[in-house]
C-alpha cells in the first residue's frame, strides 16, 4: 500500500500543478483571445460591406446582428451571422441585406467541408449569383436551385444548400426587425409558407 501511495502521490501533485498552469495561461491570454476574435469579426464585416465606416452590434430575440453605418451615421445594411450544416460541419456566413435584397455574402467558415468540393462555396463568383436576390428567390432544396436559376456547386449539394439556408435565415431575422421582405410569410420552421 505504501508503494502505491508513493507512485500515485507525485502524479496527483503533477496533475494539480498542470491544472493550475493551464488555468493561469488561459486567464492571462483570455483578453488577447477575445481581442483577436473581435478583430477577425471586424475584418469579416469589412469584407461583407467595405463601404461602411462603422458597424453597430445589436440584438433581437437573443440573435446578434450588425448594422453597417457610413460616415454620416446613415444605415447602409443589416448584416447577419448565420450557420447551417453542410456535408462536413457548419457553414457560417455573414449576409448583408439592404432594402429587402441580398447586398453581399461572405463565408466565414466552411473548414470541415470536403476540400476541392464543399470549400468551393467560398468562391466569390459562385456567391455573386445570390446578390440582388429577394427571399423568395433563394433556393430551399436541391431542386430549387435549377428552378430559381442559381447553380449549386457541383458535387457539393449539402454545402450549397447550407449557404442558401444561411441567406434565408438572415431574411427571417431581417423580417423580425420589422422590414418587409416580400409577399411570402416567413415561417422559421419551414423557412417559408404562402400567404
């Protein structure tokens, strides 16, 4: 028994010391990590709406969103961070909406998507086909891409659907802010129902 204690005691002490060191390291780096995350967010917002001078952070029903503002304090766009599951994991987007139309979209993260296929949702040319579209012009399912005149990424249907759902989710939040989206009543479960 004494031999067992001699073996276990140092391991327990080492475990406690390592725990304290990890805690101290995290606490000392936490502020820098938060600043870094905030800086990355600002860079992403500037990518989605470069004309903006500033971005106000707001919230509705627990959902954070951003308002792009010019130098005269005029609202230029509402920007929503949305995420839906692609093939390999979440596809996170920043969607800018102005006057009921998609103004721009930037993919923030699609790192778990299949390299060479699902990651093609980052392509600016592919994303540009959503710009200027209203809620009812955004596909919901695979068959909708063809009928709505939008090309899905070949071989990356799940990733393409995730991006279109991100845009539709952004419109749902936009509607909650009191803006008129189109002649479709938005339903958060089915994404849309007819009037």
